C-alpha cells in the first residue's frame, strides 16, 4: 500500500501531517497540490475532499483529511506520537485542538495575508488584529514550555508537530523566535530530531515557483 500525502510546501497545515508521517518511518509519497492555481477548489479534488483543503492522505481505499485526523492515523499505525498513556493522549488532543483554534488558524491566515495576497487586496486592520491575538497564543505556549522539553510528556508528540506547523517558515508574519526563548529552544529540539526537514524541503512547492 502506497501512502500519498496531497500537500504543498507553503502549507503549515500540510507540514503538521508530513512531519510526523516522515519521522514515523512509514513510507509515503508527497503529491503536490497546486493550491495557488485553484486545484483544491476543482471538481476532481473535491470529489475526494469536499472540504477543498490540504493536506489529504490517501492509502488504498482510505482517504483522510484534516491534519489532526491524519496525525491520529499515524499514531494508530505506528504507536508513536500519541502520548504514553490515556492521560497523555487526552493532553495531546487538548493541545492539538488549542493549536487549531488559537495558533495555527490565525498564524496561517496572517502569513497568507502578509505574504501571498497582493498588497492592495489586504484588508485594512486585519493583520495587526490577528498578530495581537497571536501574541496571546505565543505567551501561552512559551509559558507552558518554560522548564520542559516537549508540550506533553518526555518526547515529541502530535501536540508538538501541530503547534510547530507554521513556526519554521521564513516569511514575516509577526513571529520572531528571539522574543520567545522557550519556544525558540523547543523549535531547536524538534529540528534536532533524526530525519527532521524544513517544510520547504519536505514537501513540494515554494513561493519562488510563482516568482
């Protein structure tokens, strides 16, 4: 069975699935989603994924969407990244849900508006508003990571892979690692995991492709 992850390099949500998939040791292939030319909104893509989003994992007859669901499937297949016991598994889920609601959803939006949308189409006031909300999320994460290596337990879990999804990207969106020392050290620990790759190296697609 060939595992294919439909993804693209600019997508932090795709990275949340691609990174644990790669680190798990499962064999997989990336399939580029031509998001910026509308592939995810096309009929062929929506026939598999009515939500019209990336990532999407296809393994035989199985088709999964949403990064958190794909992470859970990786854990089911490998026993990795889900927490050491039920209490940790609940805590991993809590942080994945927090990230999706408080961190990545807003980081992805402000990064898109500030870097991939033409300047004359950027809605006035939205970027600084979202950056203010993100600062509150960074404060929560930085405080939680102070004095600990990982978000949950003694090793990397889906909580880490979810929350880091947008924080390695070089495009400016109001996140400076130097302002958040505990987050900065945690990102270094993730990047030191054997086999770790930056999102632009792990998945096809880069802003320069459209330059």
